């Protein structure tokens, strides 16, 4: 109840972010219900149903990541003077953040259930009554307990992840974004990218049966999909190290004040920005590889509607997470920015430093994403 009352007085931009979380949760819930409908309509294809359910884990993970990023930037969950005196200490604020995340995801899940029942024809009186009755196995009764269980997965996981991310930490523990000499994930990330590309090459030469997935995305051997996952994980792990390296490059060779400021900010924020940036790079590279492969083989009919929905959810959620992380980084630098302005730093210096940071990141991540995408598609297109 307290989380709902705080939501009433929240800034419209914060409410918009929460509504975006609810929309993403609705998309994931609809995918899960479609998987349940396939299992109900094809009881003999249990293995294909399990693979479809596992495939839904990707958009679910992307939505959870986005929900946690939104919870981290929620101003109502930040400790402020006087709140502890009324019983709103760090632990209580963390519980409020987790409850707000659960409410947004539950709202999206309920919308997904209503839309799914409407397309099945169970709810009438609106446009598109029963428009997808055959696809959603409307001739079979919907197991309500299974549907509610699937829809409860995302709110529970997202609320738990938000609570763990915002939990009170000891004073001696380094906060999120605090930097060591260098982030340690770069070597492991490069190694995973190399292993993933090697697995894809081996699987592409050896062939194999296609993996049944939603839509028509079912022609790739399992080894190729495993290689893509390893490559994506490697890029995500290497992201903070690459951002840290971009900051060092900006400060190289007799830098001026603007380059020093831009490079130092990238180094300080490499963990906060690097992880979502690496995830976005991984998602884009895999999307480009899949589009290149299936456009070459089967043309525009390669992707089905559910595959497109899942890919759109993953891409939208990861991009929104990156933008939210950038907003969080800007909020954390508020005091530093105000101090620089009080010391007489012109606003143009801050804007130029921001452009330098964006240019350095694009100069590194765009070619890297394109190269990994080409190498990932090469084993099967060649």
C-alpha cells in the first residue's frame, strides 16, 4: 500500500519508466502463455514445448534487467534525511523498491492474460475476438493454475533481483560503480567470445538437426546457438573493461581538461555503464548474425511472429536498460557537475566531454559489434 501511495506522487518520467516495465512484462507474459498454449495443443511434442519455454528465458532475463535498472533510478527508494526517523530506513526502502517492481510486473502479466484470453475467444465483446483461436489452442481448456504459475515467475524474479541489487551494504563494501585499477572481466570476456566463435564454426561445419523454437527460427544446430550464447556472455563480461580502456585512451597523449574529464568519467562509470553496453552489443551482434543467416537462406519468411516479439523485447529492454544506466550515472555525477559549475567551468566543457565519451564508445563498440556479428554468421553462410 505504501508503494502505491508513493507512486501517486511520483514524477511523470518515473511513472513512464514503470509503465515501460509493465509493457515489457506483458510481452513476456504473452510469450509464456503462447508456450503454454502450444503445449496444450500439442501434447505429443513435449520436448519442443520445453525448448520453447527455455527460449522465453531470454526476454524474461532482459525484462528483469530492465526492471532492476528502473528500480535503481527510482528517487522514492533513495535514503534521505529524516526518513529513518519515521521507519523508512535503507531496508524498508529496499522492500518498497521490490514491491514497486512486483506491482509493475504483475500489472503487465494481468494485461498479458487478458489479451491472451481475448485472442483465444474466451473474452468477447472487443475487436479481434478469437483472432488467434487456432494458434492458441482455443479448442482445449486452458489450465488456469499453470497459466498463473507462469505469469508469477517474472514478478517474483524481478522483485527478488531488485531487492538484492538495492539491499543495504556494509560501509566497508565498495558501492556499485566503484572502480578497482582495472575491471577484471575483460580477459574472461575475450576468451568466451573466442570459445563461442570456435563452437559456432565447429557446429556449422558438422551440421546437425535444427532446434525447434517459436516461429520459424528452427534451422540452426544446437552448437551454433550455444556458440551465440557464449559469444553474447563474453561481450557482456568484456563491456566494463572496454569502457575503462576507452577512458584511458581519451586521457592519452597530453590531454587537455576536457579529455581528462571525459576519460575519468568513463573510468569511474565503467562498471555501471559497461555491463549494459556489453549486453546491448551482444544482442545487436546476435541479431545481425541471425538476420544475415536467415535472410540468405529463407528470405523474409525466416522469422515468425513470436520470434519477432521475443527479439523485439530483448532488444528494447536491453537498450532501455542502457539508457537507464546512463541516467543513473548522470544522477550520481550531479554533485560533481554542480561543483565544477561553481568553480567557473563553462557548460560547453561539460557538453563537449559528454560528446567525447559518446564518440569514444561508438568508435570502439560499433566495429566490435559488426565484426562479431560477421564472424558469428560466417560458419553457416560460408
